[in-house]
């Protein structure tokens, strides 16, 4: 492969990497944010277990 062919494959790899980064950012923006708070179903399950 000549120098230009290697450059094109490097550019393609860099472009694919950038696309993957952008897609990951979009998925992160669209997913709910976990704040560390239990859900209502988790809270009710905990209160049902507490028998002292």
C-alpha cells in the first residue's frame, strides 16, 4: 500500500472513531440520569423486609 492508501485508511479509522464518540454522546444525553435515589418499588420492598 502506498503512502496515500495508508493515509486514507487512517482517516477512515479516525472518522469511524469520531462517529462512535458522537453516537455515544447522543445515547448518554437520551438516557435517564441515575441520581442514586431508590425507586418507589425499591423503597416499598425495603419497608416490607424490615420486621424487627
